[in-house]
């Protein structure tokens, strides 16, 4: 929500459609800043009143005994006359042709189209301030009167209201989507919790219905089932429904096993058919060699064809075996169909469960959207209630301070009046006291002015108060007039009182003070870090200078030349990181400066965001460069140790002179390199990257130390 200028958010309301298709916010802004103001009426516009408006007084009685009222005065200069009387024909009180609906004895309360009759209220009274009475002021001495004045005490501000805390409502899902009924054979609590990175969260479900409506996808999924096949598949032979996912998968497995059994029976049937055909063909072949028989006992007889009879017998046997084979195969196929029909159908059961899952997904989306809308509505209502409570508390606090300010102004005016009256008797003493008091007031005004400059509203109110004081202050030529001096003192007292209230209201709150202290602390930390980096930078530059001073001397040996090469590579790597780290610190200092400017209203949020983004980018670049520099520096230190150890650099340098300056400078270089790597190790810890693996560094340093120790042993 964006309010223009210095306006503040007055309230907002969240609205959404019943179906959850759209949502929007309505909000309003309130003008903030400036001193409290009131509306003070100073004249009446007669044109807003009709000619009949005014004060009516009774004049005569009619023959029914009711009074007639005649207009005596009005709010304006209009002197036209008007008469309010009872019309006996209509039974109503009338003002001209306009009559009211009431029929009472008195016209009070009568309402016509353009008039209303009300009682005249008595506004006579005396309204006096809470000051010292004139009698008391004239009869007592100034010291006693000043002591009798009771200084108004600042009221205790009302207690801040207890604000409501928003607690998000969790959605309730359909009871059938818990799937606790579809739990054969595992009976697991798969849908009871929803684990995430915050732990196991219980899922809330609505109260279960007594019975799901007909055709409900979850009801169909619960009813799907059958008798598991334990003859041709790996079932238990029992009847089950309300199957879970594993049972549906097992249903499909049994269907596959029955298909395999059916294929095996078909193969066996075909093999038996081929065996029967082979047996029949073999029988026919054997029958072809059977001889014919002749029966002729009397020389006359008959010849029997044995081969034909044999062939028919073989054919009969083959037919019988074929029928038996087919009956066996058809019986098994029938049993497979019976078992398949009784068992669950994987396609039908799977689709029913799939549609139940889709129903639960749709239910979760709808219920989730409704819960989100209710949470937004609840959050909006709580926010509005909190805003209303906070606004009422702010208004009550301001009113209590305003009443106290009015009493204090009366107190100051009365006190000044007493002192001004005392001027008539002892002007010198009074002027001395006045001078002291004015000096004290001016010092307090200076402090309150500094406090008022801390916020835009209080600064604007202070500028208006000062402008009003300067406009009422006397000119240079009027300074010698006593009456002008008295008036000036009154103006100073008024300015003092006003600036005191403004300065008190401009006191920074605790979060603002903490923010300013945090900015100051971060800036100090950044300066210290930059100074440390400056010391490293100076250390690096000094090390380079030392190397240059001895480069010619050490170049006499090839090993020292190689040592120089590794040394300079290591120093270049450290210097590269120091440049990136210095950019990071400067970016953070710029971000802290923008944050302080935002606190003091001299920088906008966009500038703070840009500076923060730049600081984050430089921090990421510095961390990336730090990791790379750490890896390369460790490798280069290891290479430096290898050059020193393999080339026996210390042995060569100490061979002719045990106090060789070149050896001492080489040790200083190694110490500087190790110090640079220690700096990188420290930067890992400071940057929150953890402690890096420094085993290679320790090994390299130990190798260099061992090489130096061996070379130094020969000098002893």
C-alpha cells in the first residue's frame, strides 16, 4: 500500500469472490503531521436559513383556547413576519400553508415540510477559566499568589491496548481422502501426517459422513475387490474389498499369473495334439503291414481285411484322446475364467482408485483456497481492529496531552499576570527575575528545537510556531515601550510552552534509537575492519619492498630465482583478494550511510535498496574470491616449500655464512606468506564460511621449518 507524501495508512479491507476466483484490497490514507487543529465558528451565514426561521413567541389565543405564535427575531437581518397557528379544519399546526403531521395541544415537536418546532434553550451563564480570582490577585502579595499556584502535572498516558495476534487456520480435508478405509492389506497411516522440513505435521480431516452418495468415486473404490485366486495365482483364496495401492498392484500381478497359466495350458494342449496325431499316424503305418485273413473250412470261405480294421481302431483311439485333451483344456480355461471373474479387475479397480484420488486433489484445492481466503479475511480484520485500537489509544494520548497543555498555558498566563502586576511595586527586582527566567527559557527552547528537528511533523509544527512568534514580535523601534515588553514576554512564554510540547512529542522511540545505535556500531566495525585491511596492505607492500631489495643478490642461484617466482605469485594472489575485500567494506560503508540517511529522512528507500543490493553483491564476490585465493595460496605455499626443500635453499645460504642476511630475509618472506594465509583463514571465520581445511598449510610450514632446522644444525 502506497500513501502519498507523509500520509499514513488509515485502514484496509480484503475482499474476494465467493468462488475464490479473485481477491483485492481497499485501503485509505490519512494525513499525518502538524499540530492539532480545531474548527472555531466566527460568523453565521444568513443565506442558509429560510425566512421563517427564528424565535416565535405567543401573542393571542384563538377561540379554541390554543396560542398563536408570531416570529419575533431571526438569524439574519430579515424582518418579515410569520405566524404559527392551529388550523381547526385540518387539525394540524401550520406555518402559512405548510402544516405538520402532529395534532398536539402544544406545537413543540411538530415537523412540517420546511420547518420543525423545538423548545427555546436557555444559554445564559458565566464561563470562567481556572485561574486566580481577581479578588485573590488584588488582595494578596505576589509571592503568596505564586506559591498558591498549582503547576499542572503531566498526565499519565493511557496504557497501550493489547493487540490481537493472528493465528493461521489450517485446512480440513474430506474424511474419505484420509484413505483409512482403503487400507487392505497394509492398514498404514500413509495420509495421517505431512512431513516437511519443519517436522511431521498432522493433517486435519472433516467429520466423516455416515455414507457416501451413490456414484461417489471413493465409494466405488472402496467397493471394488474380489476373491483372490490361490489356484492359478499367488492369492490367499479370501474375499477382500477396500483395497490399497499394494492390493491393486497384487491384483494386476495375479491377472498376469493367470495369463501365464492360460498360455501354459494352451501350449500343453497343442503338444498333446501333436502327440495324438503322431500316435495315430504311427498306428496307421503299423496297420498297413497286417496280413489279410481267409476263412475257408470247406474250401469256400471269406477273406478278412485286417489292415482296415486296424486303421479304424487306431482312428477311434485318436478321436477319443483328442476329445479327452480338449475337455481337459476347456475345463482349465473355464476355471481360469471363473477365477478371473471372481478376482478383482486391475483396470476397473485402478480407475476407481484413480478417480478417487482426483476427487481428493480437487477437494484439497477447493478447501485450501477457502482456507486461504478465510485466513486473509481474518488477518485483515485483526489488522483493522489493531489499527483502530492503536488509533483510539493515540487519540486518547493526544487529548490528555492537549488538556494538560491548555492547563499549563493557563498556569503560565496567570503566573505572568501576577509577575507583571508585581512590576508596579518593584520593577527592578521583577526585571532581574524576568531576565533570568527568559534566559532559562531560551536555553530550553534551543534543546526542544533540536529535538523537534528529528521528525518531519514535529519540525513543521516548530517552524509554524516560530513563524507565528516572529510575526507577533515587536519591531526595533518599539523595544522601549513597557507594554510592548510585557506582550513580548507573553509571546515568549507561549512559544516556550508550545515548543515544549512539540519537543516532547518528537522524542525518538526505542526502535529508532536502537536502529541509530546499530548503524553507528556497524560503521565502527567497518572502519576497524578497513583499518585492519590497511595494515595487511601495508604489510604486503613492505614485504614486496624487502623482496625487491634482495632480488639481485638472490638471483645468483637458480633455486632462489624459482623461489622469487613462487613468492611473487603468492603475494599477487593475496593482493587481489585484498582489493576485492576493500571494495566489500566500502560498499558496506555506503550502505550504512544510506541507512543512516533513511533514518534521518535524507535518503529514500530506493537508495537504501540499491546500496544494500550492491553490498550483497560485493559480499558474494568477496566470498567467491576468498575461496579461490585460499585454494591457490595453499598450493603456492606448498610449491614454495618444495622449492626450499628440494633446492636446499637454506643449506646453500648458510653454507658460507651462518648469519647470512639472505637466509634471514628468506625466513621473513616465508613468515609473511604464512601471515597472509592466516589472514585468509581469519576472513573465512569472520565471513561466516566456517573454518577451511588448513592441513596443506601446516604441512608446508613444517617442511620449511624442518629444512631450516637441518641447515642450521650444520652451523652448530
